[in-house]
C-alpha cells in the first residue's frame, strides 16, 4: 500500500512537471516567433551589419536559447491563415504577425523548424533570404534551395500544405480573423491619413463595415469571439475594430435596416479618430492626468467630429457618434449637449460597447477587468450613464459571462466561455481546459445548463470569472 501511495505522489509530481514544461515551452515559443518577426522587419530597414540588425539577431538568439532550455527543436507551422506552434494554435500571433504569415505563404513556406546549433550568422542568412523578393526566390528554385546553397543546416522549411489538415470550422474562423486584421489595417491607414492631413479613404472604411456586417449576419456569436482580440501596444486601432464589431452586433438586435447599420458601423469604427490629435504621452499616461491634460483629452470627440465633417461623404449621424460618444445617456458627460434629452440612438449604442471594450482591455493606467465585471458596471449605470434598454439587450446578447471569459466551475475546472446558451444568461457553453486539480486537459465543450439538469447537482455551475494573466492562459487560443 505504501508503495502505491508513493507512486501516486510521483505521478502527480510528473504530471505537474509536464504541465509546467508545456506552459513554459509555449511561452518561450511565442518569444521566439516575436523576435523572428521583429528581426525580419529590422533587416528590411537596415543593412545586415548595421547595429540594429546585430541587436535584432542577438535578441532572437537569446529567445531561442531560452527556448532550447525547455524544448528540443522549434517547429512553427503555417496552417491556412494561422500560425501553430507544433499542435497549438497561436491565435494572437496569427493576428499580430499576419504580414509575416502571409509572406511565408506567398514564398511557399508551410513550416519552419529551427534546430539546436543554429547560430546568429546562420539566422541572419535565413532572414536575408526570407526578405528576398518573391521572383528572386522563385528564380533560384525556392527558399530551401537557397538555404542549402548557403550551407544553412539548422533551418528546415516545410512545403506549403504539409500541416494542412483542418476541420472546416477552423478554416472559417481563420478567415474571420483575416477580416479582423484587414479592418485593423484600414483603421491604421485612416489614422495615418488624419495625421498627415490627407483625404480619408472612406471607401475602404465602408468596405470593412460591410464585411463585418455580413459576418454578424452569418453568425453573431462567432463574431463576438473576435472582439476579444486586444492589443496593448496598438490599443486604439484594435479598440476601434472591437467597437465596430460589438456595435453592429448590438445594432443588429434592433429593427435597423442595412443602410442604418452601415451608418452606425462607420460612426463606431471612426468614433475615436479625434485621438490622433492628442499627444501619445497623454493617451498612454500611467498616472492620473493633470487638469490641462484632461481638458485636452476631453476634446477628442469634438476634434473627431471636426475631422469627419471636413470629409465629403460621411453621413451626419456617423459624425454625431464621434461627437456624442462620451456625452452619456443623461448628458452628464462631455462635450455639453443642449436642446435634447438624450444623445442619439447610434451614439448610445457605441457608448455602451465603447465602455465595455475599454474596461476589458489592459491599459498603462489600469489592468484589464473581466468581461463579467464590465457587464456589472454597465448594469449599474443603466438610466444615467447608459440607455437602460440597450444595456438590457447587450447583456442578453453577451450573457453574464461573455464569449472569451475565463471561468471556474463549482467543481473546480477552468474553462473558456465558448458560446451563449439561449435563455441561460448565467450558464453558457464552456470549453474546459483544466481539470479540478489544475491539470491541463485536451479541451472539450460542456453545456453548463444541460449538465446541471442531467446531474441534478450544481457542480457544473460557473462560480467566478478569472483574469487570464493570473493563470497564464490566453482565452483566444481556445475560441
Ligand atoms: Fe473616446
Ligand atoms: Fe473609444
């Protein structure tokens, strides 16, 4: 008996060690990819012996050796529109490094394996080859041939499609993410145009709004998952796209026709454009703003409206959204609005989702709040800050635990909210990722409401939401 007890403890220790190993490995793999992408960009700007390139190579090598302390070889796969590290989907990286992903596909690379023994010189060669033009690569017989000619023995490339074996659902999700990234690109472009006082490419903005609107029409709950993508460094662009997605999702619950939804969407996408005129150090300030800074900050709605008014072809109601999105339902916000009791309907929609996305994003001056916390803040502000009816519809749509929320069930399991179950605001469908002892499990879906009925007990009940950074989980990996 004693022997068996000892065995059990050893097993548990091994499982725990395996778990930490796989977690550590994934984190380090992410770092490797990050520095690979950064080095590639640096080599496009500077010559290979420039200090910036040398620095990029040494940063990459540091990340790679840190990785090798945990893993044997580094295997990055390109599957459809996404990056995988071995079998694990790198959802966030697929969005962040989409240009790299796209280029690898163009240059017929289906996967990259980096072997121990790779040194800075070989890595630098690899990056330079990767940066060659598509035609130059094709002429030389492809990247693998070029690598071989250089004598690079620690970089192996897979043919495109080597790892392609994906269910249709994953492919659809991938193309939805591609659209998300396209939308981010367009808002980046618009921001640049405002900064350099050029005319805005409103046709592109319209195309993006139409594209997201089609997605919302096809599958609203899948689109809501997209809005959980955030970027700390590029907050405003990602925030604008999230506000677009959530506004269209909420707007489409109301009796609005396509034309009205397009006007709403344009206002939502462009609502914070006025921030372009506010200095970065104020937007990203850690501490509280001084009175002067705050006054400047409060001007962004008016400035945004001015920018849009100067553009031919922006619907007046879209401009109103930019102007009113901080004015609050009861007009107690800014700027001061007179002559009516409430801000307009589209502004009210954008205001609700704007607060939701801002609260659930990490900013220099505040950590991200969990989605259910943000929902409670909206509910608390019903009637004064927010239109009560819109908050009610928004909560019905999002559920108490919105898609992408990390939750703990009463039995102790950890999961990611995958889908809302109709009429069950507190009991969504959850993808379980860790068991009650905290061990990582092959993710599987449970229907919390149904399980509770079947089991007659309440151990399958959501008891709390968990902040992703507390348990080092990226919920996006599981959507
Ligand atoms: Fe704003
Ligand atoms: Fe905003």
